[in-house]
């Protein structure tokens, strides 16, 4: 069974710290003076979040870039840095959390069950 929150107490602490770090990076991003000037340098404070959420976070970055291209090509609209930063943060946080605290524990449990099934097969007979 896949759960959104880790079962193990240590993993809960790590997940909370991970989410707290993510929120701090969002606050730092929006506190930078470059955000008011609509400069791309404001998004550089989200680079650590990109590495914390890699490799699935890279899919979020690619999805955001695809969305920007589609918006520009179809309606000649470019989102502002504030909107882009918020979307990028949300995608990186969502994909990073899902990868480390939902998918990875689920895969670990399933691989453990498979290993138990394969190597303890003689006990079932």
C-alpha cells in the first residue's frame, strides 16, 4: 500500500525537514530583490531544490519549460518570474517529495516482499 506520509518515525522527521527546506527555499526566492525586477536571477535560489528532487524533479523542470513554450507559441504569453518561480517550486517539491518519500519506500517494500518470496520459498512448502 502506498501512503503519502512515511510510516517510519525517522523518515517522518526527514520528510518534515525536507519539506521545511523546500519552504525556506521558496521564501528566499520571493524575498530576493530580483523577483520584483522580473529578473531570472531570482530563480537561482531554487537550484538546491532541483538537486534535492533530482531525478524526478528534472521532469518538473522539463514540464514547466514545455508549458512555457506552449503558452508562448499558442498565445504569445510569457509567464512572469513570480508565476514561473511558484510553478517551478511546486513541481520540484511535489516530484521530489513523491520520489523520496512515496515511491522509494514503496519500491523498497515491494522489493523486500519479492526477495522474501523468492528466498523463503522453501519455507512455504
